[in-house]
C-alpha cells in the first residue's frame, strides 16, 4: 500500500476522532453549565460579583475552546492540502 495513502487515512481517522471527542466534551461542558446556572439561580450564598467572575471564566473557556478548534481544523486543512499536492 502507498505510504501517502496510509498517512492520509491516518490523518482522516485522527480528525474524525478529534471531532467526535471535541463534540462530546462540548456537550458535557454545556450540560454542566446548565446545572451550575440552575444551582446559582436557587442559591443565595453566591454573591453577584462571584457569579460575574465565574461567568467571565466560562466565557473565556468557551472562547479558548473555539479558538483551539479553529486552529486544529486549520491545521488539518493544511495537512489535507499537502496530501492533495503530492
């Protein structure tokens, strides 16, 4: 079998595995966020500034995840383009 074909199949497998894992982690994060938000709504022990800090942290986390996903997707596109050229 052609080494380029094997490498391309490995790249496709890794991209699929990454995408599936990323979607699962994203779903887990969204569910956890919903549970935590419901808890905050009902709990008087969290001050507003604490809620604001955690909300900002969650927003930064989401942005970091989105940026990471874009970077990984771009690199997979570059590898795919490399295989198309050769």
